[in-house]
């Protein structure tokens, strides 16, 4: 049984500029900048991060800063963030192989995106003590639970793209950090060779609307519907 969910009256604080432009954003979007060929362009992860922040409109830095501050302030285990990060890069950038940790990488992201906001005199995002999307945690946890067997099957078959521990990390993020961030990471963790039902996809679309996403964030995965 998939539970129904509702947000409290008054809406949600968020980085609306990015959400309403319909683009992907935040930490999962940064992870995609570390594609399989990133090493051909940059000598270090810090150079790739700096290029992302410099080349994107400043509201992407605001969204990135908001995500990073949210994770940094939460009690998410370091290995969980590292699993989420590596999954978003399709295993093209392992923090440990690069000689850093999840905590240090988060601090680097915060410093770089914060400096970009300062340079452009952009407002630093206000991060409420509790994530305003927490009423949606149950619905996101339901979707993680439903898709988990297919993701775990990919892990067991040694898929080069699926990170070990990703299901637990997604659940921890949804329950203890931000259902919004966990859902964006879940969408990126969907293997390209699986199938989902139309009802699953429709629920994803509905969640995306509740999170104020543009249609592309969820819509790009419609090809998985069988």
C-alpha cells in the first residue's frame, strides 16, 4: 500500500528559482558534472567543482549551497553521503580514491558555492532547522522500498554504475536529512536497464510536483515505463 501525503498549509521554503525553471539542481546535479570523461578536462575534483560553479547561473550555486548545508547539518553517516555522491557520478568519482572524505568534500562545496553567491551578491539560502519537506518522507521511503529489489539486483550483478549501499543511504537521507534530496538522488540511481510501472512513474510525477520540480526532472525517466 502506497500512502497518501500532503504538505502543510503555507507551502515550502526552497530554491524556487531553480525549481521553477524546470532544471535539475543541487548536489545530484553537481555529481553529473563528474561524468566518465571529467578527468580529460580537469586535473582535480576541485577544478571540476569550480568550473561547475563558475559556468552555471548563480541560482545553481544557491541550490548547491542549500543542499550541502542541509547534509552538513544533519546526522547522516559519512559513508552514506559518499555512497550518494558516487552514485550520482555513475561511479566516475570516488571520494576515497581521490584522497578525500565526504565531510571534507561537503566543506569544499560549501566554501566554493558560498563564494560564488558572495561574488554575485546573491542571497545565501536560509536553511530551516528542520527540512520543510519532511511530511513527504514516508512517500519517498515507500518508493525507495518498492524499487530497492531492482537496484539491489544490479549491485549483485556487479553493475558498473550502481553503488553498493545506495539503498540504505537513500533511506537514511529521506528519513533524516531531506526527502526532496533523497528523491533526486533516487531518480539518478535508477538503472537504465530496469522497467517501472506506469503507476510508479505517475507517483514520481506527483512527488515531483509536490517538490516544485519542473517536468524534466522526473519526465526524463519516462522511458523506463513498460
